[in-house]
C-alpha cells in the first residue's frame, strides 16, 4: 500500500497546484503589485514576439561572451595555432555583427538584453571598453 497517496500527499499536491495557478497573466487594467514582487506574469499579446526574441538574443549574447572569453583564454595559453585564432576571431566578429543587426531589427539595445537578477546583479558583464 506504499503506492497509494496519503491525504497529506494529496493536500501538498493541491497546494502546489494552487501556487502554480497564482502565476496567471495579468490583465491590462490590473494594478502592479505594491510589494515589488510580481505574483503574476505580465503578458501583452502585441509584444510576445519581441519578448521572445529578446529572451533568445539574451541567451545567444551570453553564449557569445562566454565563447569570446574562452577563446581569449586559449590564445593567452598558446593553445591555438595562428589560423585557428584568425578563424575564431572572424567568427566572433560575424556573430557580433549579426547580434547588432537583430537588435536593430527588433528595436533592442544590448542593455535591453542584460537581465537584472536582483541581488546577484546583471546577467551579462558590462563591457569595459
């Protein structure tokens, strides 16, 4: 009978489901939360595509920066031949150009892609130069 859910288990599942349904989209006339902690997702049918592109570009930019740092580390360590350095540098430049084009197309800036993670700071490091 260990496979049979107990009353406590069912109540815990019910509470978890109730918490999940608290995260429903807000309507355009609903006020923002006073305590600053969003209990509902703010969605706007007119901006769904742009918001999705923003999320995808944020992930791509994070990966681009990680690849760039890895490549610089490998160059500093002398792990790459000259032709490999050239190819990686060219690839990263092309990717940066494409990111710029996509940001312009969707009226985004690189700062728009830098998500605020609250006490952890921003997702993407700020370029120093």
